[in-house]
C-alpha cells in the first residue's frame, strides 16, 4: 500500500514538474507563476498540514534542493523523446542509435524514481502519517489547479477549480487566482 502511494505521489510530482517546465521561462503564461505558486504553498502549507512555519520552511527547502535535478532530468527526457521521434520518422531508423537512446531513457526514468524516493524520504521524516496524507492531497489539488490555469480554464476542453474551497478532511484547494477571475465550466455530458 505504501509503495502504491509513493508511486501515485511520484506520478503527481512528475506531472507537476512537466507542467512547471512546459512553458518558456518555467512560467505559465508569464506573470511569475512559479513565484505565486511558491507563495501559495508557503502560506497554506502550515495550516493545511497542521505544522509550524519552520517545518514548512524545511519542506520548501527540500523541494528547492531537488527542483534543479528534477528539471534537468525532465528536460533530458523531453529531448530524448524528441530525438526518438526524429529517428523513428526516418525511412530506415538506425537500430544501434535507437537502442542506445532507449537505454539512456530508461536510465533517466530510474534516476527520476530514485530522486523522487530520496525527496519523499526526507519529507516523510518531517511529517506524521496524517500530515503525509494531507500533504499528498494538498499537492494533488495544487497540480490540478496549475493544470486548469495552464489549459486556460473556461476554454473549450479546459476545466477550472475555484479558489480555496473545502476539500476532503477540510483541506482547502489553493487559490492561485482571485475568485472573481475564475471562469466556470460545465462538465461534459
């Protein structure tokens, strides 16, 4: 069960990382998204998890320490995928080069898993199991909100999530935009 939770957490983290670095300058449509994202985490993490500010600062420091390594791996993985697509689009793809590229892609994926495991171990050492569960749910809500912002919530196919609303166990969803700016979208039927 714990292993499954870690893999879900890894998937969410990878999704968040790919969102964060999917735009030029690491921002969503400009305006310092990463700065706003960090400030939201800094102010909401303590009350959401039930921890003090020094613990929040430690969690943010752990994230900041692993962020450049994660970014480097994500960038390399994207580059490898583009290269693989280029090679496979050739009439006679070079098998040796593809074999080497696939091995490198696998190595990077394992490195990403190991990196995430080390980060998770550091974070869980600071938190009780209940706080870990709250943290996981909170991160999921942050990623969902970031995706809705990136996809242009309210646009066709985009989904929005209003600012802070009560979630499971009283965990609020982060408000990255003032409520009056949040478009409403209806679920497709």
